């Protein structure tokens, strides 16, 4: 008789642009792997060949906000079916840099797409595949804008979202915080304004608790 493996854990990382999320993501993946977990590190939009093509389009092209949400979910459907679900079914731990909370925050909060609309897409695209744990790297909109401006001054080209005004990032952040407060068992809010070592210490505690 074959014994099916226990379903793996689905961990997502969220936060407004400039929160330092991606820097912490690779550290977290290494920390989980060093504990013996098989980790699949992936991102949204992206994570599949088609998803990466769609990423290129949504991060560069101007379009209606509804179309933006639809493309995020098209990329997500590919990602869930081809990568995330099979990995979780194998018992692997999936660490995904952004997921559906980002659509609520950016397209919903940032751009005003109706919550009900996003909810309907969420139910169609991944009715049973939802994060077990979401780490929200939190910085105020002022800090986000200042960090992005410094990156640009150092020669980094900013994408469509990174060029948004501070008020946009404040709206995105408010939705993230509201979602975190509504689901305290799933979310951990990490104050990402603090020095790197302090943020790492929080992450270490979270890894230890898994
Ligand atoms: P990243 O630079 O953190 O990988 O994220 C890419 C950008 O895509 C980021 O500015 C947020 C945006 N985004 C959305 O607007 N909606 C979404 O559903 C996702 C996953 C990302």
C-alpha cells in the first residue's frame, strides 16, 4: 500500500514595494531548507513560463485595472495548477513571493477594483488552495516611496507599480493591514522599517515555530 505524503505548507510573502520582501525571501527559503524541508521558491505574477510572460506585460503595459486583475488571475491559475498544487501534494513547502492578497491590496486597494469581483475570481481560480501562513513585511508609504526613489537614483529602472505615488502605497498598505487584522491566525505582521538583523530575528522565530 502506498502512503500519500502529508500535504505541504503554503507560505506567502507580502508587502508594499520597497519593504525588502525579496531580500528576506531567499534567507527564509535557505532557513527552511536547512531544517530539512524540501522548499519550492516561487513568485507572482510569474512562477511558470506563461506566468513570467504575463508578468512582463502587467509590470510594463498600461491597461484597465480590471484587465490587470484578470491577468494576475490568469497567471495564478497556471501557477496553482502547474506548480503550487503538485508541490503541496508531494508534501513540499511552497514559499511564494506574493499571492492573492496582493490582488486585493494592489488592484483592490490601490486601483479601486471591486472586492466582490476579486473574490469571485479567487473562488474560481483557487477554491481550495490558500496560504497556511502569510508574512506581511510592513513599512509606511513614505518609507516605501523614499526607498524606491533611492533605488532609482542608484540607476534601477522602476516598473509601473514602483512608479506610483506615496498615496497609492498607503492605500495598498491599508488593505494588507486590514486583511492581516481580519485573519490573525494566518498572518504575521513584520515591522520591516527596523534594521535587517531585527527582521531576521523575527523570521528565525517564525521558522523555529513551524
Ligand atoms: P514584486 O516586484 O514584489 O515581485 O511584485 C511585482 C509587482 O506586481 C508589485 O508591484 C505588486 C504587483 N502585483 C499586483 O499588483 N497584483 C498581484 O496580484 C500581484 C501578485 C502582484
